[in-house]
C-alpha cells in the first residue's frame, strides 16, 4: 500500500501523453510499409537556423505507405491483404488466415532505431503475440511480448531496449477468437541514427538517451532525440518528462568522443529555471560546461504563469569554448513555477521536447546496453523467522511508529505504536492486533482513536531479487487492511521518494473474505493506477484461513502466487513498454502491517463515517477485541 499520499494528478498535462503518437520532426514518422524517406528536416542544420516544426497535418504525409513493402504469412481473402494495415485508412484492415502462427511484417527500407510500434486491432485480435525486429529479414529479435492481449489500440515503446533494424513484424502465437488476426493499422515509429561526422551536425539525432526518472512510457528520454518539437513549444508532442523532483537529468550518448560547440534545448512549458550542461567520457564522471547566469535564472524564475497560459522556450547554448566528450546531459537544478491557482505556485517535472548536440565526431553505433538477464543457480534461504521466540526478534525486525519512523498515510485511522497490545508473538505466530480507545493516542502531532502494529526489515535485511513468502491468516471485516509487501530502501531519500522507490504488494486485503490483491507501484503506475490483480480463493477458501502468499522477484519480472498458484505475472518488458520505468533493480525490504480504513478500503466499501473506509460495525469489532492479522512465518530465498 502506498507509503505516501499521492499527489494530485496533472490531468491536463499528463493523461493524453500516455499514448502520444505525434510527429517526429527530423526522424521521419513511419507507417509500417512505408519505405524510409527522411523529411527535409533530417538534414543537419546550423543551430541558429529556424527550427523545423511539424504539426499533425504535416506528419500525416509520412503515412504514404508502400503496400509492396509489407508482407504476411497469408490473408483471409484479397480484400484484406497486408497492405490494408499500412494504407493510412483506419477503416480498412489486414486479416490473416485462421492460424495461430500467422504474421505480418514491414520493410522500412533502411536500418532505423525503432522508438515504438502501434497496433490497432479489429475485433479478431491477438491474445498472445510477439513484436520482433530484424536487420536482414531472416534473423529476428523479440522486443515486445504480449501474453494476455485484450485488443484495442496497443502502443509498445522500446525504451530502454536497443531495437534497431530494417524489418519489423508482428508474429502471432495465439488468437483470441476462432478467426484470424485482424489489424486496422500497423505503425512503426523511428529514425536513422546520426552517423559520425567531420562537418558540423546534430550528433544526437536518434541516439540513445538516458534519465534517472521519468513520468511514464509515453514520456521516456528516448523522445528527446527523435527530432520532433512543435512550433509553439506548447502542443502535445513527443517529449521527455521527469517526475516531480528538482534533481533530475537527461543525457545523450553520441557514440564516440566528439567536439561540441552548441546545445539546443527545446523545452515544453515545464522548463528548467536553472540547470547545468555537462559532458562525460564514461557516463559517470561529469564536467560542467555551462550554467545560466544569475540574471538569466532570475528572469526565468519570474516567468510564473498558469499551465493554460504557459509556453515553452528554446535555449540555444553556444559554449564559450568547444567541449569534448561522448555523453552530454542536462542536469536540472530548479523547476519552473505555475499558478495553481494564484497566488500559490506549483512545480511539476522537467519537460523537454528535443535535445540537440551540435559539433563533429559521434558514431551511429551508439546503443543501449543489454538489459539484465535472470540469475542462475538454486534458491537458498537468506532470511527466515517463524516467530517462536517469546517476543519479536528485533535483530530481524524494526518496529515502525507513527510520528517517528513514518507519518500518517492514505487517510488511515490508526496510529502505529510499539506495544505488546499491538505487536507480539503468541503460540508460534506473530500477532498484529488493532485496538480502539477514542482520543487516547497522540502521535506525530495528531490524535488517534485506534492503534495497530507495523514492522519491517529496513536496516536489518534489505535485499535485491528473491522469492519472498509468508503464511498468514487475516481478519475479515469492512476496512480491515492487512498487508504483506516490499518497499524500495531508497524511499526516504528526498531525491527519490515514493513511487520512484518502487513498491511490491505481495498481499493486500481490505476486509473481504473471498479475495486479496497484488500490485506494483512505480513512476507512471502508482496508487489507483498500479499494475495489479485481484485473486479469489478457489473452492470456497477464505482470507481468515491460513494461506501462503509469495512473490518471485527477478531482474526480468515479478510472479505473484497464493498457495503456489500463479495469480499475477508482470514482466519488465511489458511494464516498460506500456506503463513506465522499471524501478525494481535495487534493494527493497519486507513490511507487515494492519491498517484500518483509508483510501483503498473506502474505494470499495464507500464508507465515509464514522471513519473513512471503516464503518461502525468494524469499529465495534475492534473495540470488542480480537481483530488481528497472524503470521506463521516469513521467508526470503535468493540465488547466488
């Protein structure tokens, strides 16, 4: 469950950008089937020249598809041939023959860095399919795997994978209907990476880009080198957008040591008031080559406008002396402010349409590094507690207290306290019990009518990857909210915080007897928008019976299990392609707690009084005693 109250969404700014499919100015927007022909703007221009600006109408010219460049394993009939998926007409379609292994592929005419692929499915969609890329049309590399497709429009972003090739195909694995696979459109977006140059050029075009954190898949750093920005520096176009923190950066790999004289930054309205431009030879050690003057910062800081009125800006930075390096980055120091409403100000993330690096050198061989593979070897137990000691083993567990280790969260009614009334071992089990005493508890500056227990392994046992499991028995009743979960160990770092820390919910129950839930929270998929599933116990099972809850956390995904039955599987590939950044590659720690009321229960039971999400009947049960979550044991197994 979220350890921080989620910020109010920037609806006007972020919602539509989850599926941004706008023009890539110098990169050529390709409909699958079109031979690659870069727009005029792809020719490197001096930084002082007028920017190429592409609106949606201009971008539409790139959909002049060549039907002969797209082929398929077969078609239901000649009227639904493969060219129909690339003709720019949303009412025509390709329909395969009735076979699970049918495919459709496009020849892009040149080797490109692929940014994303959009599939617009007809009612006969793929339940399981793979998107693949090839340089020669024979040897294929998968870059997106769907195992539970539901049709509709699907955009698979490639960042942070290295996906370059001339051919792209959708290979079916299993149909969702007895018919074939049917696509209204198959669109491929990408561009040709800037090659090494002995004359002055934009060396960053279609090159790999990196960041520490970004909002979601539609705002990844890959978009800052795709060549696209709107003339008004305001329209909804491809862009990188950081999460809401001042300490954020975006960098570009030029591919080889280069001589750099000018950097162009095309900002959306959420620009940096203050920032540093830096260069590096190794992507680790950075040298600052430019920072705005105090007067420039003051002028930018004074430009406070509402989001509706604000526009972006174009910074052309000519370095006092040419700099050398392979990597270039913008390190944000201060974000722009907006009225929200006046006179209060609000700050969002940094938002950058385009990052151009002008000079000589570079190399088109720049590539994203390979992603981590799964670990080898057998599991071994690295943490275990069966709670048979007479009291909680504090060498393994930290007791969390409201007002000390944490503040109030999620509108919950309880204060966590360090007391045997709420946390104890009993009959070989850990007991977390809720207590009621109106107005009796002061904690963190607030007064609470309830107390409960929360423990974690933070500073005792923090770990990366493994199988984490616990055997538990839960209380049933509206608003009782026990949880077994993991939280990123960097959550208390103000430069990270939640949800960028990552959160793994192995088991949450909000008082219903027949189901529990699992979930992942991170940038672009947090709070109510988390990636989660509900599981119902088979055979009439109940939450107040003993069950084993587990997650298998690997470098490539998360597998959640209840009594060894798989209830959710989320791969890193699918998460990053469609939702946001994978932030589960660093230490997490184990948490067990019993919350009362709050956002999650209230969202289901709709109770508002006497407490949010906690009705009077549940209050009476707590007051009577015996509302408890019990834990038989907790185990962590790891490889290596």
